[in-house]
C-alpha cells in the first residue's frame, strides 16, 4: 500500500508569486503543485494531502507563536499520516526545524522541512525537485526525526544553517555529517539517524522576550549588554564570543553585567562566532573567566539550535539550574557530547 503524507504549506518563497513589490505569499499552492505534477510518474509518489495555512508566513516575519501553530498542526494530524513535509521560507527554516525537533521528541515518522530559492510559479526553479524528493523520502524512508531537505542534502534539522543567500545549496550542517545524499539514488546514512522513538510531544506557548542574543565585537560598550540584560522578561541570553569561547574579559562593565544577570537567574550560554568547531571554555584565560561567572558553554550548537532550545526549556517551566544542565546535554542530536 502507498503511504500517506501531509504537506503543510506555511508560506515561503516556494509558493510566492511576483508583484510590483517583489515576491509575495499567495494562496492556492495545491492547485499549482498538482498542475506542475502533470506528466510526472505519479506511481512513484506517495499519496498526499496539502494543508495550507490561512495566513501564509514570509519567514522573515516568523514569530515564536508560529512555531506553536506549526507544532500543534503536526501533533493534531500525527496519527493520520505516515510522514510530513513542511513547506517553509528559507530565511528562518533552520530555526523552525530546530524548534520542531525539541517539541516533537520521540518521533517514529519523518518530518521534513523544505522550500526553495525560486518559486514554483517560475519556469526555472528548484522548488519542484526539493518538494518531490522530500515527499518521496517522507513517504518511503525510515527517517524518525525532524530533518531538512534541500538541493540533494538531507540534514538534521537542529544542526542546519542557511549559509548561502542565493545558491541552490543554501543549507549545510557545519558540525554534523549529512543524514543522506540524493543523486541518481537516495542514499541514507542510517547509522547517523536517531532511533525510532515513542512520541513525547510538548508544544508550549512562548514568551518572545524570554531569550535574546549579544554578538560581541571589538570595543563593545558594556552598557549595551547591561541595557539588554535589564529587561525583566529576559530569562536566557546567548553570548556570541570569539574563537573557542573567549570574551573580552578586560571589559569590566561587560563582565559585571554578566555577573548581575547570573545573580538574577538569567541563563547565559556561550557560543562561538566561528562556523565550525565548538566552545572550549577555559582553553584560554579569557574563556576561563566565563566559567567563574557560571556561563554555560554552548558546545557546537548552532545559533538557531541554541536559541530555540533555550526558548523551549524556558517555556517548559524549568528553573535556571535545570536549564543550565539541559543546555549542556544533547536532547535530540543537536550538539556533540
């Protein structure tokens, strides 16, 4: 029997049409898709339904509430289908993929995010191949985790980053091997996949002010960090430092702001600005300063994974110590041990 796959169209370039203001989201994607599939080898495709959000999202406008909406849609439909394809804009696709991995722990079915750099409506596009391949994988291959498919690469969703603004090979996982590669054949690296689990889904509501990010740069005023950290709703901060996790520890105003934040229960997580490699907090004396302040080393988490993981743990209602502990262990393959 053929499998049944649900395509969830949330928005993004793949379904956009040109306008005087540039590409804009337009409803009616299913009719366009089925028109483009005329003449395709339908016997090789799984059966699919398409659910289109009433309010389509340009992914540059994504909000934490949209993660909740997407997650609850997947949970509501989970028992009815064998796999899922989520169509999403590329700009924030890695954030949504990471968040879904935390909300949908214990998956026993594929959930694959994809989209395109050129809309399906255009005569030359990457949309149809990305969607058809994601559909085939979701319906026929054992990938029990949230993944991202783009331009021949099947990637772990919470390890992915958008690295290229205009290339078809827009996504990669700098610190994690690809889960699969698609050429003439679909080749999965099954030993890399998460084990099929028992669904333990949790789709919370999020406070968009709960997490923020501070990117360090030479000469950064400590008052900037202090002002950011004064937000009473802030419960987590991502600190993007240099190299293997080194801050400007000679900036006393910055260090004092971090100390004050820790005393008020704000969880500070240290990430590297480097694309590859991991935080080794204490390899240099400057980094060791953060150890003394209680800052959490962020291993090789991407910004997208760290941001969404911190949001998720806060939304679960964990206390600061529990969050610090969970930020240092892999929940669903998002970081190295």
